[in-house]
């Protein structure tokens, strides 16, 4: 029996939840600009390529800046 592919596994959490502040490898649901700024501050010491929350928050802020 083989282990499931780790790249296929995804965890989804609501952006407003405390889990978004604690977990780094979670995809965010219902992310707003205000919450994206908060989460970027909370995850600011994490590298965006290693922290999905930081990456998603930065991406949302980038696309909304246009």
C-alpha cells in the first residue's frame, strides 16, 4: 500500500478562523482584503513559497491593487 500523494492533499479553512492564523499549508476560503492584510502580518516571517496562507494573502492584495 502506498501513501497518498502529498501534493494532492489540500486543507481548506475559512480565512476568518483561528486556523488561518495557525496553519501555514491551508487554502483560504472567503478571504477579504482586510483579512489578507492581517494574515500577511501574522505570517510575515514565513517565506511565501513555504507558507500557502502568506502566498494567498499576498496574491489577493496584488490583484486587488490593480
